[in-house]
C-alpha cells in the first residue's frame, strides 16, 4: 500500500470518528445513573435555655428556663381595671368556698373535731405517755384580755400605686390593690382547673385572657424575654393528672397561636414529680393549696385507674385553723376571710405555728405581727394548745372542714369527644362490631377470674393473669380499653348500669382522708408487685403538707391502715417529703426542666405549624400520656 493510500484510509477513519461524535452529540451522551445526593435533615440542636417550663397552680405560678436552678414564683392572680366607673367591684374568693354555710356545716365540723381529738388522745407520745388534752377555754380566757402593742406608727406596707391607671396588675401588685380602687380581682385557676363561673370574668374566654396576661407579664418581667422573641422559644406545660381535655386544648392553642411559642410539650404533674425527685416509681401525693391529687407512676407512666383528686388542700387547713383560733379567742378580732390581706396573714400563721408532732403538748405562748397599709404595725400575744395540731389533722378527717353538698372526690372519666378529633375512642367504639366487643370483654373477664395459684406457685410463663390483663390494657391504650368497658356496658341490664353509676356518684361525694385516699390509689394498681413498689415509695409534693414531723405522722398512719397481707410482704413503708432536700413545692417544675433535657422528649414536641394544620389530633399523637 502506497503512502497516498494510507493517508486516504486514515482520513476516512478520522471522518467516521467525527461522524460518530456528531451523532453522540445529537443523541446525547448516555450517563451512568447516580442517585441524587439527598442532604441529611439538619438535626436541630435544642438548647435548654430556649425552653420555658410553666407549672400553673391554683394559688401560685412557677415558670423559668429549663436551665434555671429555681423558677420564678408569683401569686397566680390578676387585677383588671373596670371599664366603667361606678360598677360593683368583683373579687374571686380565696379562702371562702361553697358549702360552708349550710345548716349542717357546723355540726359536721364539730363531729370532725371530735374524731381528731380522739385520734390525738389514742396515740401515745414518744416517751410512752398519753397526751393531756387541752381545753380551748383555758386559752380563750387569756387571749380575750390581750391588747396589741404598737411597734411602728408609720405604716411601711403600701397599697399598689394605681395613679397611672394601668389596665391590669399581676401577682403581688394585684394582691395589694386598694379595695377602693376600681379593679376586679381574678384567680384564673381554682382547685386545679380553669376557674369558670357565672360571675364577671368567669367565661372560658375571659379566664384564658387572664392566663395569657399573667404568663406574658411574668415571661417579660422575670425571664426578661420580649414577647416578639417567643418564636425562638419552646414551652413545656405541666397539667393535672385528672385533666379537662377541652381546657388543655385551649391552653395549648393559647401558647402556640396567641403567645407564639414555636413548639410545646404537655405532660402530667405526677410524672414530672418523679422525674424531679429522681424516682422511677412512686405513689405521688400532690397536696396543693386547693386540691390534693394522687396517682401511681411506674417508669414514667401514670396508671389511669389510680388517679384521684380530692377537693381540699392547704387553704382549707388555713380556714380550719382560723375557726380554731376564733374558738380560742383570737386577739386580732377584725380578721375576716373575705379580706385579702387577712388571708395572707392567716396563711403565714398556719405555716409558722401548725405542726404534726405528737410530742408537743400543753399551752404555749406565741406572738405575731400585723403590717397593713394605712395602719400601724401591731404586735399581738397569743396562747394556743392543741389547735396547732388539730388544723393539719383535718386533712385526715376532712369532715372538720365543714364542707357540705359539694363533690369532694374526682376520678378520671372517659372523654366526651371532640369534633376536631374524629378518630377518638368513640370512633373506635362505633366501628367495632358488637360481637367483637363482647368476645373481648368475655375473654378479659375469664383472664381476671382465673385463680392465681397457691402461694409460691407461678401461673406459668404468662405470670399473674391480672398483671397480664393490665399489660394488655396498657398496650391497647385508653381508646380500646374504654371500648371494652363500653362493650360490657352494652351487655349489662339498665338496672346494673344504673347501680354502678350510683356507686361512682356516691364515692365521688365522699370526702376521703389523705391516708385512706393513698391506700385507695395504691389498691387500684393492677398487680401485687406494683402495689409493693408503691407502698415502699410514697412521694409527697406540693406545699399543703409542709408541717413539722408530717413525714413520720403519715408513715405511721399508712402502716396502721395498710392491708395485713401487704404488711407482711412490704419490707418498709417509705414516705418521702423532701427528696434530695429540695423544696417539695418545686419538684414538679424541676421534673419539667429534667424532661426538657431527655432524648425521648424530641419525639413529643408539637410544632406551631402542625397545631395550625391538625389541631387537637396532635395531642393524641404526641402526648406522652394516653390522651
């Protein structure tokens, strides 16, 4: 092949290559299929100092950042200026309540006091000697002749300055508003629930507006967070164990939509109390100012059947103490339960003088001071006997409070349904077939009725059938558990159903003593093992039982009244009143702060956008307790 032919052939090959390249360009190059790079979701680092923990109480609001050592504590009260001058002043009662002025009230009070005196006399002192009862007449003769001494003629306590006519005043400022000023006083929470009533400011809208005002003011003043910056903050809200679903829904809506928090977690006070005290399981007894709630908590789960709420607390002890002081000739004769400042004084006297120490007996002399605006500071002498012990013992003999015709005990009832939450337990109850319900109910009854074997024998690999049945109920959750209850209701004749409802109504009408309520709550636990745990860890929180020797007193009463079968099995009944030497009033709030730091909490946040889109359904999905 000549040189010219070779060059010609090379040129043809190059031309073919060029044509192939052109063809590729026209068709497009076939690239290998590579999955697109998906950016990993940014794990948002939640800083605890951007989480606000709110624990609202009937008398006190506690709130603070999750990183704070102690929360800000303020009276949970607001004073609102009247729209028009000349209107009648309105003030929510503090120590007064309904059911005190019935014809039977005084007789019931006297009967309760007799039971208290009998209990005091029956228990010997630590030296083995019985107490000598002190008659109120002995103290009365001395107290009636007492006249106050003037300490300071210039009053140092002053009324709140309202010269600028502020629209509202919050906390201490609201308590010290002059009654002659045109302000209405509202306590937005009463006995652990929203204070809805027929008087001025008693509608749901007005109560929520009061709460928003108080909480917003406290966040700005004590936490120094501008309201416009709340979109960068999250909130943990503590709610009662026996909660009103409608009220919780409205509070969440207020915090996310009205106040503008970016996210919220709602949790129960009893579970947070175990977090704050560092206990895994406990029978939590929360003695507040106006209500006492009990609940057995195991591994962060509140047992629904053990929840109990008693409609009395520390303020009822204060009012009872005032009645006993009057019987003993209280030298401050102008004292009135309808006067706000007198209520503050009586609370202080109760906290100073009252105790549960059986060894303190006989008459003793005391003194106290009164400091009111526009009045000189006065010093009074006071002689008291058993009154200081009788008042706190009214918690164990609530007839002494003299409350007649009121619902004194509350249980957790089934939800009445919510139009915004269509797939609730009512939906499940309606969609389940009647046959399915009855077969499940029959199976459960058989499981509950099986004998648990002799002592020392196990019931096979399944363990205790009652425990197993309870575990199934826990797995099913409230919705299907209630469906089972609904199934049995449908099978029962109307007379049996009516008698069961009557029994519940009668139980709720009874005023259980604190020790009996604890025994009832523990007895409602499913298994004996759980009951043993609860007897060995009774956690008392709240400010209503902060009396000297309260721990020993309650422990003695529980030991005496617990069932004999458990007395042999439980090694020691332990009542914890100051876990880790902390103030029992702050333990639930502290538990909320601990909750903010847990990894599992990240799955419980309800975000503002989610709430706007799905509403109350998010509580069913995200709440740590069965909604």
